[in-house]
C-alpha cells in the first residue's frame, strides 16, 4: 500500500487553541463557533495506524468531515504496527498492506468481544503498466493478446519466456527496442511488498494449475521457474508506490513494464499528481488476483468507519464509495459506476462482469507464507 | 449586549486571521511557495555533492532550510545509516544511490521519505584520438568491444576502488553484468564463470585510486601519459565527472563519452529523510525536496552539476548526448556484491607491487622506530580496506647511510597469513642507527622495480618512502633526478609517496613527489598508522 508518511492533520494547533480560548472567554455556544472555525469540536477524530493515499484525498477528507469524522493517520508500516506493544492502543483502525499483514496485526491484539475484525471496503486487481511499443513486441512474442480491446498478459507464456532466457532482441522484427536485457516484468520484492507477493501467488497458481491453495508446495523445478521471475530482476523496490514513481520517471529503457495496483495506476494517470506518461497502457495479467484493501477495526468506531466506506452496508456513505471508485478502486457497488468513471476518462479497464481474465483466490495464509519464505 | 457582539466579531476576526495564517504557513504540495521557518538540516552526503553548494545557498533563501553537509563516500555512509549510527547526528542522508542501504533488511526502515533528485550513469570517457582510432566515436560500443580493445593493448583505463567509491563499484557491476551477457541481474555463479574475461578486462586498468575525486585529479595529472606503469587512455566514471573534466580546460585532449549499448547503471542521488529525525527536520526536508524537484531548479542542477534531471518535464540538454541508455538490472543481494568485490581484489584486478623505503637512521632510534614498526604491523595485519592485498608483492628497503638488501615478499591469493607473518617478523627486526641516505635508497627502490617488472610487468606499482630527516649522505636530489630521467617511461611512471615525520625536509620531499607523480603525506600530526592508511587509499 502507500509509503509511510508522517502524521498529518487537517488543522493547525494554533487555530484549535484559539478556538478553545474563544469558547471559554466568551461563553459562546459551540454552534456559533462551528460556523466559522475549523476544527469542529464535535468532529470525532479517528486514529488510524498506518496510512493510505485515499485518506489524504481532500475530497475524502471533506466527505468524512460531513459525516462528522476526521482521520488522523500515522507513519507506520503494517509490520511496524503489529510489532507495537499494543497495536490497538489509541487507534480505532489499522490500515494493512494486504490480507496477510492484516491477519498478522490481528494476531497481536488481544481479543475483546468481536474485535479485532477486518473489513475490505474496496479493492484493486493487479495491472501491468507499460508502453505502446512494448505491447506490440509482446503481442509478437505471443505473451499478450487483446480481448475486448484490452491487452491481456498471459502469465504461462511469460513464464516460458523467462525460463528459456528470451531477450527483447530475440523478438521477431524488433528493430527499435534495442535493450540488452531479457524480457522481464518488473515487480516489487515479494519479501517486503504485497504486490510482488501477490504476483508470486499468481505464478504459483499458474504452475500448480490452481492447487496452491490446497497446501501443495510447488515441485522444485516449478519453484525454480517461479523464483527465476524474481532473480532475473536482481534488486527490487520494496514499496509499490516507489515502483510506480520510477516507472513514470525513468522511462521505457529502464522499465519496459511494471506490476502495480490498478487503483494506483489510475490515480497516477488521472489523479491529482498525474505523473504517468500520457500513452501509458494498462495490461491485465491472466490469471490475476484482486487485492483487497484490508482495514483492521479495533473498536466500534473503527467498525463504523469501515461500514461508511463499504458499499451496501446500512451506514454506507455513497459519496465515499463514489470517491473510492473515482480514485480507481473497485467496490462492491454496481460496477457500472466504476466502469462509467473510467469510460468518461477514456481509460480502458477490464469489465469484471465479462471475465476476460481468470481471477484466482489468494492462497490461504500458510501456503502464502511458505511460498514467500521459500523465495526469500 | 452590544459590547459582547462587538467583542465576538473582533475575536472571530482574529481567529479567522489566525486560521488563514496557519493555512498558508503549512507546506502544501503543488504550491509554488516553499517559504517556511528557518531550519538547519544536518545531512550526511556523498563527497561529490560538494558541487551543490551554490544551489543549496540559493535554496536556503527560498525555503529557509540551510543544509549542513558532512561528506563521506556513499558506501561507508550507507553502512553508517544501516547500523543506526547516523541517528541523532543527522536528519537526512544524500548518497549517490540507496541501493546498498536497501540490500540490508534494516536499511530502508532507517529512512522515511525518499526523493530521487538527479541522476548520472557510470560510463566510459576515452581520449578523443584513441576513441577515433578505435572507431568508438562513430558507432555503438559495447563493454565487450572495450574488452577486445584491452586485450589488443589498444586501450587502458583508470577507475576508482570499488570498496570505497560508488563510481568504482558501479563500474565493476556494469562490466561484470554486461560481460556475462545474460541480460539479467548478476548472480554468484556467473561471477565465477565470467572470471577469465573479467580478469582480461581489468588487466586494462592502469590507474586505481580510492575515490572518485582522486580519479579526476590523478587523470588530469597523468593524462595521455603513463600512470603506475602503463598507458592511460580514459576513465570509467560518472557521466557528470567526465562532462566536468571536459569543461574544466585542464585536458590536453577532450574525452569522448562512450555510452555502452549493452547497458549502464545509473545512480539517482536519493535525498532521504531519516526516520529518527525530529518533526521540524522532516518539515524542512519536505520543503527542500519539493523545491529541488521544481523545473527551474532541476535545470539549474543540470547546468551546475552536469547530472541529468529527474523529472520528465525537463529534458537533458544537448551536452548529454542522444544515445539511448539501457539500464542493467542491479544485483539483488549483498552477497553477490561482496563476492564480486572479493573476486576483483583477489583475482581480477592487476595485483599491486609496493616498495617500502624505510628510514632506519640513528635519528629514528627509540620512539620513532617503534612507531614505524607498529604502523607496519597495522598495515600488514590490520585488515580492512587498506590492508595489504592478496597477490601483492611487498619489498622492504630499509636504509641508513646505505640501503640494506631489499627483502621481497609475495602474498598469495589465499591463505596469506604465513607470508604476512614473515613481513611482521622482518619489520620487528629493524634497528635504527647511522646517517641518512634517502636518494641512494630510492635509486635501489627503482632498481628493484625495474628488475621485478622485467619478469612480472602486470602489477600496479608504487614506492612509499618513510623518513624523519634530511638527506645527509650519498646522492643528493639533483643526482637522483639525473638517474630518474634516465629511466624508461614505464618505470618513471611509478610514483613515490613520501611520508614525512620528524624534521624531514618538506620542500625536497615535495619536489620528489612532483617529479615522480606521487603525493606527500605529512606524518607529523597524525599517528603513523593513520597516515599509512591514507597512503594505501591513494596508491
């Protein structure tokens, strides 16, 4: 998920202090003060361990404020949160880098009634960001085929290319992309980052023809093939946003293609920062995994926030759900809203209803951990 | 009632003003104002970033952030940060790259926000006439092509030490990765397989120095001539350093910049906030980082430091050439880097030959000779970056009124301890008495070099002279000069590094260093052991 950043509040301490002094000095009712001064003393502050770009979005901040909440995020990564003496202390929620991290955090918090519990308000499949020239080459190489106008990246064919040591120079008719390197998809390091780890699971599923979840470890030759997809890359980024930034900044000759979350690719292309080159193409791996944003609620307030964010719950805030979709996340609301937003921005994304790729379930926890450990 | 309303209005007005001030005072991404409260940011930075001083002075005016830089090399600096030693002393680091830090599981957790600020690939700079003769100024050149030229004795280069400089280590990684030709990140077994070719490549390294800065200054001094025993036709170095050299008016011949088409490795000068830094430091870091990424400032960085801009909105200007640069994958683990460095020092790089000319005259009796002995022991057995290297040939020439018989020790590539012990024993037996005939001893040293080179010419050779006094018998400097001028150019290129202590004649030693292409080290204020380390770094 997002890179650590320091605690950021939407108000200044000075204004807060002044408001308190004012209220005390004039004995003015709270209502009068609220009309002109930020912060609203009746706003409930929601402490969140870990951070997410979504909660930094100013539209999201406003919407939450209308609901009477202000999110206060902290610097910590998921494993740092889990290793605090009491992760739940002072926090309503934790923002986890994926299901595995969420479960780890949960395991470190003493159970109190229903809590801790996890929620998945929005999600994002993995995509591959790339350049038009690279897509053409991959089509020639048989790794990519178009379905419903969207380029689909066949993981099994890619695995063959990796294990046979195929280079960009080997692709028939390639006279323009004179890279000395092998055909390789740049991912994050599966040891540190959820997107890379998810790709390992996708590779394992492809090699094991879907039996990974049943706890069958890969055979040694199959594992070598999977491992090669990472060892050829050498040093890998440890956080997905860093990979996306480098893809955008360093160009095709350094990053022909990179694996990131669909939501971050969409925000980077059209969001506030708009950092991706205009001709960036989104390809979808087949099979793919939908990565659920996992929030861990430590108490009733945390649970309520999750419900606000989730489509289809009694306390769902449709404006927040709409903002999630505009930010490129898929929610469980009518998928046409998301598709509508993307169509209006001319972003070709896959229609989950049409199932152009196979979505596999992430493997169960123990199989997942065993796989990552074996790679490390 | 009236009064209360007026007071209310006044206070509300005040609060509105306060709230407004608070809003504009806080840093926002996307605004053009970087102003903020003055702050001095303590930064541990790579040596070459001294070239940012003018820009950072300007940045201080725009952002209020003054940068207090402490310089080191990127490799040792990264070690410090990983070990937590930077915490509390620095707020941020700014190395050529964070790659080495990232290889340690604890490494990146020491850092909070990171910002790539500018970039420079490590490439080849070749004397224009040589580039032309080889056809390298008119077609794509690969590292393999460079190897072919080296084997044909048509090209020799200088490079900084991989264990002390990022430019050297990056050069080593680039060559090794490209030469193995597998189009993927280097792994341990490839180093072994590629060793013969890599040894051939590094047989072409005729100049070695400890730092990137020393590489530039030594090249200027030795350009086109011979250095440490062989021809010197170019450098493996940062593009920025090569561009700087060309612009410096210090070169007799410009350097043609050769960008190997089979891949390069680029450093992106990542300015990084330490997790341990205080809140105010982090605020200051953010303002400065945002300022550094603005298009105008990126252009200034490009002009002043000759490094490439990092934001897509600013294109590298025409001086950077039009070649496509393909980035080589970088090794994934510290183990591979260590294996590669180890192979370089043990088998790939031309081995060293050092002649130690040691003053054992009467003035050295008691404390000075004991200090000399223990300094030699530290040198031999001390380990670390400046210890005697595997395969090194060490000759000791003790002298007083006459030079003693030279004693030569050749350290094997592996299991060096027995030979190192012999050197230690030899050092322990030195006795101080008699007069001081420095130049006679130096004549002997050069004769040793001549005879040893005849049978074994492939070593990088230096002479280290230790003396505490004036030459008071035997040849004088003028006579020595005549002898020196009669030597072959290859032997003349072997430098003398005088180490002074006691009442040694600074002027004469300076002249000696200048004549032979060495450097004087003043051993009078530092412990001799420390001075030895400095000398080893520069040999």
